[in-house]
C-alpha cells in the first residue's frame, strides 16, 4: 500500500502539482515517505497532510513530519474535534497540527453518486490545501514556503481552542492573501 501512495504522490509531482494534499495517516515512521516529502519540498511543492484521528497526545505520519503543513480538525462550534490528533515533540521542539480546519460532519462524496457526512482530519486537510491553491492562483509566483507561511501566520486561536490542541488555530483566507502579498511585494 505504501508503494502505491508514494507512487501516486510522485506521479503528481512529475505532472506539475504544486500542492499535494494527503488525507491519510499511518502509524510509526517511514524513511521512504520522509524521503518523498523531502523531495517535494526540494521541488517547491507544498505537502498538506492530515495529523490523524486518535485524539490528544497522538499523531500519524506523514502529518507529523517537520516539513509538511499538518492539519487537524475543528467542529461547528470552533472546538478542536475530540478525535483530532495533536502532539508535542521534543527534538526538535514543535507541535502538530500546524493549523485546524472544519473536519467534523463534513458532507462528502461516496461511490455511485452518494453523499454522507464524514469526520476526520482527512476531511479538514482539503480545506487547507484548497486555501493554498487559491493563494497560489492569486499569486502564481509564490513558493511553497510563502504559501505555508501565509497560511500559518494568518491563523488565529479562537477562545474555544487551546494551543496544545490547535497550535496556531484556524487560518483566515483574506488574511493569508494579504500576508502573502506583503511577503512577495
């Protein structure tokens, strides 16, 4: 399975992707996956990955790698969803997720034209990848680092969330665009 995932990401990179969104999480670590992420960053591709769904004190790879934009899930009341992963690391000192986005009871497509509400950091991740794509569309010369910084720096921690669970909080789209433009011009 890991080989198919890596192959799909490599295919996207070779075919012009500037942002890679992965709504998946695996236990443990993978040197091959880390090498893939390193390769994406060296090619100026922004990896946006889900943090996992086992709750506080947990995370999954690749969403817990230092060089990805890690996404957790929030609910309708601007709380971090109970299931959303969050973890503090010592070496290097950092916290995941980087940001949170709507990920609880999200209307999702199913096979054969069906729809259902689904929950998970996998539902939140496309919101952030979509924001990155909108920013890139507005400012096509943006680097992966520029996009990541604008998203992270625009995020705000609502009073209903804690730093330990939400890290930077919820990104602000118009704020991210303003920050990106300041950074570039």
